[in-house]
């Protein structure tokens, strides 16, 4: 059975935060592996869960957020930001409950977000993700959706 996608309701906030933290735990573990030897991870993410909780709640309050729901349970979400000044829409934040990853939910949410951007009359869509191993599943999803990767190098140095 395929999940329904519907607008976020305030009663969904806790479920969206909870699934996001579980979904992003391996991502932050990957970032820690890459950045911890230099001491940078602790500077950037002293409490990644608290930071991500605040970021997700902020996005939830900003509008243009939809959830994937299956059997009355929120199993994913996507947030879109529109940048008409740049003629571009952005898949700003997306997460799928780990119990439902690799089942097509992320692809459905990505496609849904792209349709919202297109419906807004914007000819270009963008999404950002990390280049570390923890973000590999996200990169595969975006590649399957037809995104073209523009490699960007971002460097950090502990001072």
C-alpha cells in the first residue's frame, strides 16, 4: 500500500521531529566519523539532536510542508521553499522513518515536492545534501529523480 501525502497539521510536529531524528542518526554518525578526528564535529554539532529538533520545528511552522502517512502514522515529510526571485524551488528538508526507508517513500515525497515547485511556475528545482557516506541514500534518491549533481567543496578548519 502506498502512503498518502497530505499537508502537515500541527498535530504532526512531534511525529515529524521523532522520525527525522531517527532518520538522521546515521547521517550524523557519518559526519562524526569524517569530522571528529579534527575536533570539528563537536564544534559544529555539540548537540545535533537539539539543533535538528529546532530546525525541523522551525520548518514545520514555515508552511509548504507535507507528510507521508500510512495506516494513520506519519512516515515521512518534505518541506519546500520557493525562491521566485531566482526562478527556483528548493526541496529544503526531507526525511523518511527508518522503518520505511528504501520502500519508495523518499522518491514519492521528492516527486511530490517537484510537482509543487512546478505548480508554482518555477522552472528550476534544487536540493542539497552531503557528500559523506551517510548521505549516499539521499544522493541516490535525487539522482533517480533526475537531479544533476554540482560538486561543491566546503572546507572546515578548527582554529
